[in-house]
């Protein structure tokens, strides 16, 4: 499912114009990105959490030059689904 599919589905179910739905979806994604880039987590009850995970410094290899490089400590965004969400996916996947 793409962002356009989500916008179309919400517009069909709610009767709101696609332009307004698109603006709302874009604003939500922008808010989540801003919060994560500021180091804040986003919690959506019943859906899941968008969290910032810290990756420790580690040693890597540049295979083409055959050298060792240090990959610095950095943060990455991650999503952790809610238990209710996980259970629903498990139940539906068993039915198929």
C-alpha cells in the first residue's frame, strides 16, 4: 500500500476531499519526522511507537580498499508495533 492508496482509502471512507486528506497525512508524517529528529519518541496507542534507537560505534570493513573503518555512534528511527496490532496481524495471517 502506498501513501496515495492510504489517501484514497481515507477519502472514500470519510467523504473528505483527497486534497485535505493528503495535507493531513503529510502533516502527520512531518510531525513524526520532526519529533524523531529532535530525539523524541512518538506513541500512538493501539498502533505502535516510532522510536529513536542509538547504534553504538563499531568497526566495519571497506571491501574494495581492504581497509578497516570506524562507523561512528548514530541514531536511527525504528517502529515498534503495539501488542494489539501484532495480535491482529498474527490472527489474519493464520486465516490465509
